[in-house]
C-alpha cells in the first residue's frame, strides 16, 4: 500500500508541475500517470501477458486490456485531463460497449487523476448505477484515494464487486451514525478496537505491563511496529514515528534520542514517564494493546 501511496503523490506532483501537458496530451497521461499507478498496483506494465495496449474490439480499440489467467479481465480507456469523465457520458458509454460486445466484465476509465470502474452489464440497471469505484485523487485525501485504487491491484481486482460493496456499506453506515450524533473519533475507535484485546491509553499504564502492540492517533489509530514487547519498545516505536513525521534539525535530534535510548537498559517506569511527557509536549495520543 505504501508503494501505491507514493505513486499517487508522485502523480499529483507531476500534474501540478505539468498540468497543461496532461490537459492536451493523452499519450503523456498514459505514459507518465496511468502506467505509474498500475505498476504500483502490481501489474507488470510492460508484460503483454498481463497488459496489452491497443486491444482490438468490435467497436474500436481499447487503450489497454488487463489479462488474468490468459483472459481479458478488464479494458482500460484513457483520456487526457481536458476530458471531464465524471460529467461526460460518452467516454464511459464507449468503454461499456467495448466490454459488452467482447464479453469482458469490467472497464476502467481514467484521465490520470480521475478513475472510474464500471461493470459492463447488469440486467435492469443504468450505466452509472453500475459504477463500482470512482476516485478523484486531486480532490480526495490521499489515504481515501489509495484505499479505493487498491481494489484495482492485481491481487484484489477479481473481488472488486464484493470489495466495492463492502466499502459502500461502510461509508453509508459511518455517515448514518455520524448523523445520529456519534463523533468520528468514537466511530474510528470502535472500528479499530479488537475483540478480546485490551487497549489502554499511556496515561492508564502502571509501567509493569508487556504490550503486544502500540498505536498513535493520526487521523485514525495507526499501528506502530514494536522493536520489543516492553514499555521501552513502545517508546522506541513512538520515536521512530516522530522521526518519520519530522524533518531537518528536529529529525536529527529525534534520531539521536532514539539511538541513545535504544542502547540503554531503561527502567519501564522511566520509559513510561518519557512517553507521557511526549504525549503532553507533542500533543500525541498513544495507546498500547495488552
């Protein structure tokens, strides 16, 4: 997932620097933007056994065909960024015709920043009702865009209908509960809590516990890898998290503190004191699972 996140951020950097190129030049969109995303999704972009460009159909040529087990699983149709594929019906209808007349189940329409995945046919449904995923990486938070784009990964795309249904159900439930007065923080903590585990804020620890996992709140609870199952291990994990989030002189100082503490035989209660001080001074929220 980290590779996909970096690819999305890199695409955004390219678009900000060269927007006029991508607005008029479809080939640049294909080579610079679409290919990078698909490679991060695990597709071997230059392997004709996985990706075939200019695939012939009865209605014309699809820009790409994605191949699984020797069969075309989905067609990909590319446009330049000057084409508003969220508002213009024809590009999506063209792609749906390619799929339907060739017996291909799914189509992916993209201009490099907007991605739409459509199911080719379902009796009694309209075209836009069959859209499984729609992503706009310029307008959505990167974490949200990356999660939705991950459904197109080579390892997940076979289950795209089931996974997209689960995401839609999650979004509807989440928004419904927010309208009922539950805070986003409460809902996220509910969803990320694990049955059978005890998660305790740092302020509620005694110092003699043996943590199984550590978490820090950063737009949701994030799991921190523990170098060792101890309060000292939690402290080291938090310092590594802080180092990653900082830069320049501050980053160097955090790294020095990490290297120094890593070699010390640190008393658990001393490590707990340092953690509580970090929480207060850096405005962090840290919890451990016991």
